[in-house]
């Protein structure tokens, strides 16, 4: 898949996430292939920032999701460059952190980020479809206990997500009533129902014939 070329990204997006590890911030982290990044990612970031009162949202571009096929996957450099041109809000940062690490498993990435940014409140942002897939991830129970998680609802996935094994692994008794409680004490998770954008990277590739 070829991602369309855009003007060069703003320099702020090229800054590595290692800068100012001692700076206390409230940060939402969105991991994914971003193949390609799209306006749905922007909308999710806006909604998460407002609901959880985040200072920043980091898009953590994955070199390769082990649960996804490599067919139709643009190169890492194409995907991260396109994400940088799309994410115009200054509080969104694009990161190549995972490609610099020996392992890009979510559990390893989050463990390392928690070590580096000890002064910040880190919140993992995932879609309802990912909550359904959570049992297939490496160390899912450990993930849900080392970091607070904000699950963004997606049309067609919400009921199955909340009734499925992923929610059971997350711990229904650990579900928070407000996203503003995340990152402020014992780890937990919050389900944000009010996300209405059903746009997906897969749908975009299908529409453009770039699968």
C-alpha cells in the first residue's frame, strides 16, 4: 500500500519521547499500525483528551502488529511520516519508540515507558475491538495491571467488548466510573461509550483498493 505524500512534518513531531522524562504530565498513549493514520485517530484523540483531561496524546506507531498480516502494510517510515503530517494539534506527538526497542510487544513497551516516565500519569488508549482481542495479546492481565486503560467505544463492537473475555480479564470490579480517575491511584480501566466514528484504516484501504 502506498501512502500519499504530504508536506514535511512539523519538527515537534520528530522529537523523541525520551525528552524531559522528569516532566510530570497526564498522557494518553495510542498504539497501533496507523496504516494509514486517519481522521478517526484524530477524533479519538480529541475525545480521550477532553474526557480524561490529558495534557498530551502520543501515537505509538508499531513496526508490525503480530496479530495483523503484513500484506498491504506500508513501510514503517511511510506510516510514521504520514501520521506526522496528519496530526496537526500541538498536543499530539508521534513516536517511533517501539522500533528502537528489542521487543515491540505491548507489555514490554508499556513496562519500559512506565520506567522512563515515572513522573507522568500514563494511560493506555485502546478501541473496543482491541478489548475483544485482548485475550490473544501477550500477558493481557499484566498489561491491565501495570497501566490504566481507557477503552474507546466503536459502533458494532461495544456490547461484545463489555460482555466478552477481554472485559473479564480487565476485571469488571476494576472498571472506573470516570476517566478522570485514571492514573490517580490504583490501576483500573474506563469504557468511553460516546465515540461514534466507525472509520478504520482497513475500510480506507478497501475503498482505495490498496489492501
